[in-house]
């Protein structure tokens, strides 16, 4: 199962191809006049390994996040805060962290291979850097050499490395439910796949590339990946085997959770009235990854939907109002709506208990 993180970076006005001289208020950039992430979009950070093209890049560590257990499964949404706004500046998909000590040789190899030693000139060209180092190039170079191995501390396949031509302003409330994203360079926020979809959807069509599409497809695929969730359930401590089995059944849309939904909706799709049990899905309203164990087992946190509507609902492309009226994302074209027979309301208004979860879905999952 992929891991998704929002990671703050130091703001750069050169498209992250080289340091731009922005004045920082804290951390390494304040002390030195530049940040190691300011080369993240430099063409010099490309390399090929065993026939696969990669991009090396930099962020500060992810604290206690289990990065070593998720090589090639981490998606970093890199953001920058400046001038009162917060923007998405890049996304690295299928990334591998090179920070652990066991990766130090690989970092050193990349430093030499990418000729990063010579990038010092990009920083020294800036007056703010020269001033902070008292116009003493020897002092600066000593500092540069001390930290140089930390510049390439992540890698991502190039076709999963998305750096839009323009930074994209994001709405933190729509992504995390909070008014601000974290902005300290050493901080990070783990998010679920639904929030990842909303971040990707914030990118205007004019800025989307093939890399954007590759990342989006991987996120979409994660919605149907129940194996990792089941493995996580089996590892839970302090929970009875009976409860674990109930959770597993609920995750795959079976057991008591499905039975209660079938009874509640008379074994008919909540929207279409279809009675073909083989294609009816017991779908969670509040995403599995964001629900407590009790919410995962609560049938009020569920809808019985045919497979195509289940897929749309799961990805936040449709939702429902408190009166049962269907909401449709702008990402679904008019032609697709016509083919799918949308919009179509719930066959009956949601109960107050269901509305609590639907409100969450509208606010935190639905992609307008």
C-alpha cells in the first residue's frame, strides 16, 4: 500500500533549477542563504540506473515515518509557503528515501555521478549567500562540502516525477481539513489516498503532463488494493481475532457489514435499484484509511452501490447531499455523465447517521 506525505520545501523563484536568493526566516536556508531542495527540478539531477531513468531530489527527513519499509512506494507532495499562500511545487511518486545510513554509499555515488560538487557556483552567485558567509569563499566551501552528500537524498522514476511549469495554489481546508498546511521544513503530514486525489485534481489541465497521469493512475490503483490493509489488520495488537476477521470482512465488502447494507437497501443498489448481487459493492462512505475501527464496522458508514458508482464514489468523483441528490465532480465530462446516466439521486434520503458520514465525504473526499 503506498504512503502519501505532504512535505514543505523552501520557496524558490527559479522553478527549482537553482537557488533564487529568497530570504528565509528559519532553518538551514536562513543560515546559509539557500536550500538543498532548490535544485530539485534541475536537469542535472537526472540519471539512469539499469535502464530506468530517475530524478534525484532533496527534502528534509520524514521524522519517524517508516520510509525504509516502503522503498518505491512513497508519494511526496512538495509544497511551499510564501506571500500568504501555499502552493504545490512538485510531486515525486514511487520514491525511495536515501537518508538511512545503509544508503550512504548510494548517496555518495550519486553526488559524484551528478557532479553535485560543482553546483556550489549556483549558490555563490547570490549576494545573500556571499553576505551570510562574509564574502569569504573558503568559509562557504567548507560549509558546502560538509553538507553536500545530503542534496541527493531521494530518488524517483522520472515518469513519476511531476514538476509543473507553475506552482499550483492549494486549499489546505479541502486537503487536510485545516486552514494551513505545515510549513516547517522538518515537518510532514501523512495523508490518505482521497486527499492525494484532491491534491492532484487541484492541478489545472494546462499544467498536467504524462508524469501527472502516471502518478494519478497509481493513486487510483491504490483504492482497490485491499491486501495491504488486510495485512495491517492482522498486525493490530490488543484486538481479538473475531474483531480482526470482522474488519477484514468489512474491508472487502463482506460479512456483517455487507449483510446489514443489503438489508437496509433491500438488496438493491442505493441509486439504480439494480438487484444483481454480483456487482453490488458495500462501499464505505468515510474512507477506510481515515476511519476508526468502529466506523469501519458501522453499516451507517456505508452505501450499497453498483461497481461503477462505487468506483466514482470511492474516488470522490460523485457524492450525495443531505437530501440524497447526487453531486458530480467537474472531472467527469458531460459525455461521460451521459454514458453513465448521471446525475442520479439516492432512492431515499439518507438517515441522520448516514448524513454524518456523507458530510465528511462531501467535505474531505469529494473533488469539486
